[in-house]
C-alpha cells in the first residue's frame, strides 16, 4: 500500500511540475484580436542551406494546446510540441497519406523534416520564425475566414 501511495504521489508531483512549467505556445497561438483558429502561412523556408521552393502550395501551421497542425502541401499533419520559454521540441509528426505530384511531395517532405528539427520560435506581431540546426521557417499570420 505504501509503495502504491508513493508511486501515486510521485506521479502527481511530476504532473504538477509539468503543468507549472507549462507550454508557452499561447504566445504563438493568439495575440490581440486573434483566436485559437488563427492560421500561419509559410512564406519562406530553408533546410540545410537550401531554400524550400514555396510556390502556389499553401503550407500552414496552427496551434492548439500543445499541438502544431495544418496543411503540409498535400496532406494535413499534426505534431505534439513541448515548449519552455522560446525553446520548443516537435515530437513525432503524423500526416494523412494523400498522393500528389513529385514537386509538391518533395516540398512537403522537406517542410516536415524542417519542422521536426525546430528548436526555437520567435514571434514579432504577424511574423513567426521557427529555427533549429540548419532550419529556418518563416510564417505570416493569415486572417481568419468567417
């Protein structure tokens, strides 16, 4: 019984600490006059020194609690995210499995690879920049369609 109570107590303390450290993703998700439905559209990206060839494909990012989700060019994706201050870690990215043309599939693969390597974010009003080793993704806040 003591062991069970001890495990319960340790689990409770761990959950409480995680909640207190919390996620700072709300700074990405919403600002003045924004909602949790705000959409970030990728405007520029670099992966290992090479620019992502963003053309007519809308790549988006949205934030809900501790999850990034959006459109990765052809498919939709979601990924659990851990945040502490401006440091973030993107965990396993899950996507739908739609087919598309080779160029857009390559762009999507490169985008998701870059997103997986993100370590830090910086937000300046309507611009969001995610960076990591060899990675830079720049988004603009898109108006919410009602």
